[in-house]
């Protein structure tokens, strides 16, 4: 399993910021497709989206601001 993770990390190091932003755009367009297929998702309370945003942002914020090498 560790060899697989190391392989993927080595492959990810090839990507530059432009490539990462293209991948981010793919995620956004994928989400838009899902919302077009299941429009009732948008009827959820805004607080569900805020909660998911916070959960997804914890690790990147921690790594960017708090973690010191």
C-alpha cells in the first residue's frame, strides 16, 4: 500500500499550479453536472454546505498556517 501512495505522490509532484487549477475546474464542473441531475440537492439548508466546507478546509488550513517543519 505504501508503494502505491509513494507512486501517486511522485506523480503528483509533476503537476504545476495550472494543472492543479484545471483539476479544480473539473471538480466544479462535475458538481454542476450532479446538481443538474439531482436538483433537489440545492434545496438543502445552507448550513449543510457551510459545515461541509469547514470539514473539508480543516486539514489544508492546518497544513498551511500551523504546521512547522
